[in-house]
C-alpha cells in the first residue's frame, strides 16, 4: 500500500490514485465541486436533478445499457449530491477499471437529457421530496439548515422544492452542467488495485476533451441562526439545536469533531449518558459537526415525547452551558480514541478511501495523510477543546422543532437558559 498520488491533465482535471495492492477491487469516482450551494432560488434542486439525469442515457448508451454494463461485470454504481459537491462512483473488480472510467466519462460529458426521461425523473424526484416531507426527522434537517443559513444557497434543500423541480427545464440542466462540470472543478479518484500510471492513462483517454475551467467560486456563507417550528400530530417531538461551527480552513475543525464525539458521539458520551441513560427522556440523542469550505454547523438532535419536551430542553441547555468548564482528560482521551479508530477503520474500504480523497481534494485542495490526521487529533488538549466549545456555544442559536410542540419553551427562553 502506498500513499495517494496526484496528477493533473492539461484541462485542469485532477487525478488522484490510492493504490491498495492487498485487494482485488477498485473504487473509481468523479467528485464535482458543484452542489446545492451553487444554485439560485429559481433552479434550486438542479444539482440533484442533474445527478439523476446523468444515469438516464447518453449519446452512446441508453439508461438500461448504463446499468447493464456495470452490473454485467458484478459492479455497482451510484451517486449523491451534497451542499458543495456531487459525486458519481463505481466499485468493481480491478480488471474492469477501464469500463468504470469509460462509463463515468460518458455520463458526465455526453448526457442526452431526453425529454421523456426528464419527465419520468421529475416525477421520481417529486416522490422523493414527498417521502422526506412525510418523515419528520428528515425534513427537520432541511428546515434547520435553512434557518441556520437564512436566505442563502447554503440553506437550500438539496432535493429542491416542489415548485422548482416541477418547473425545471432541460436548458437549466444543460446550463448548470456547463457552468460546473469542467476540468478545473472535477476530480477523478481511484482507490484499490490500480496504479497511478494506469489511472492517468485512462483519464487521458476518456477525459482529454473535457472543457477546461476554474474551480467553483461561491459567495461567502453567513451563519444567522433563528427559529423554525412546525406543529404536527405525531408520536415524537423532533428537536435540533445548532450553533456556528468551523470550516475546513479553520485549524480547529479537528477539535470540533472531537468535541462532537465527546459530547454526543456514542453511548459513553455526555448526552447519551445524561439524557437517555440517567433520565430516560429520549430514545435518540446525538451531536454532530458539519464542516464546509468556509463555514461549519455544530448541532444537537433529540427525539422525545410531547410530555418529556418540557424537561428535555432545560437539560440540554444545562449540558451545553456547563460543558466547556468540565471537560476531563479521561473524556478527551476516549473521544480521541474513537476518532482515531474511525479514521483508521475507514481505510479498510476502497469506496470510503475514494470518498475521503475526493472530499479532501475539494475542501482542502490536497490528500490529507492519515498520519497527519492522527497527529492533529493526538495533539488536542482539554484547554483547546474547551476553548472551542466556549466559542461555538456563545454563537447565535438555531432552534428547530417538528411535532406536538405545546411544551417547547420559546426561542428567547431557550437562549436565556444558554446565557445563564
């Protein structure tokens, strides 16, 4: 096993290879530095719509041919859209690496955007949106993000809105693809039994005609915070509390991940022990740290009963308020061990390795060696993590809730508890 190698085609396409000789498979994907954050109010959902349409036929292949060619060799293919990127990836046996790059290059350079397929996929996406809207803990995260980044593309729902998806045109898809799907904004990643010379040769064969261009430029994000509530009849109240986190360029993003693990990242975490084990107020409670190119979002989720809400929120506020002054060496050591083990365990999957490299190249501009990640985690101190906790929790509150909210304290009341 060797470390990742990076090459660049004349059109700006970066090619990253993570050779793992101990496996017989290869995971190959293309990460595009364009996602929901690159949209406008009028085309919200276009990145996700485009991700769907890429599989619906090209000048050379029909939709069924795309699926059949990959599955005929035992491979599988998928994609996803996030706030700042879109990813397309294939995992198959090492001898079929050429097919993977061929198909990926085809769907990303020559999509047909057939009108009949577009109408079918429009219906599928509208059903997907409806499914999310019927799932309170799913839709809550969309409202939470939109409240935390009010009036900005960073807060738009990734799936889009029913009205924008209904109105989406072929021209909008084509324009969005032309604006972001070019050499300077795309990364080809391969992890598994493939050499850098082999992947570079395939990139030159299949991506040489990809237009050149510069990496995506976005307006700076601005965390605002605020309140979202939706009263609806359900068995559970779903709550999210959030604060401004840190971006990838902030030296403290490792500390934010460790803080999240310590606070609500497992069965030994403070939130799990205090809120679930000692008080029995929830089935599910956890914290998370979302890191973006220039911003972050630190959040706490809890699902509880209607009558438990009145007790739960003050408990969460108290745990948040006292955390910075009470972090112990034992807690920090345990959280660091969890972070390091998850980092190392991810190396056992070529798909996870490829995804990690794609995201690192988009966010950090380079592969980040695992040794560097471990060293950054090991170097964290109680004072450093506590200082970051004070910084995060002193920021504006985002409070979002869905369910029977009659017992939920007011936004100002919760904010007052946090400031006490």
